[in-house]
């Protein structure tokens, strides 16, 4: 019976049943943790999302290549791409404290899945 208890506690913790300790507030002067993910919309377009961790909102987003929609103050952007080729997409995020972070990736521009 003693072996079941640690597993039950671990399972409850993973389900969030035990609650989590509050996260400390991000400190100014820290580099933002940024991720970018894109998927093809077809017709030479990628929908891209910037994921930001650490930092203080509001955030501004600078995308390369320049989006045809979104970007600026949005973490979502529609980026042009050449059909049937890979497109490198980069995003730099700046928070209210002027802290920055960036990420890039290469994404296939094909038919939507």
C-alpha cells in the first residue's frame, strides 16, 4: 500500500489537484523566452504564432518576412511563402520593459493539412 501513495500523489500533482506554487513575477532585464510555430494555409500563406514566456505585457512582435495580416501587437501573423518550398520565419518580441527575445524556424509551404 505504501507504493501506491507516492504514485497517487504524483498523479494528483500532474492533474493539478494539489495546486501549484505561485510563479514569481518576471524580473525586469530578463531575456524573453520566445517560440515560433507555423503551419500552411495553402495558396502561399503560413499562419504563424509566437509563444512568449517571461516578460511583462503588452508585447510587440516584429516578423520576418513582413506579414500580410496580423503582427505588430499580435502574436499571430499570416506570412507569405512560396508554394511547395520551405520558408524561414523569424519573430522578435519586445515587452513593456524593452526586454527582447527571438526565435526562427523553417516551415513547409504546401497544402493545408
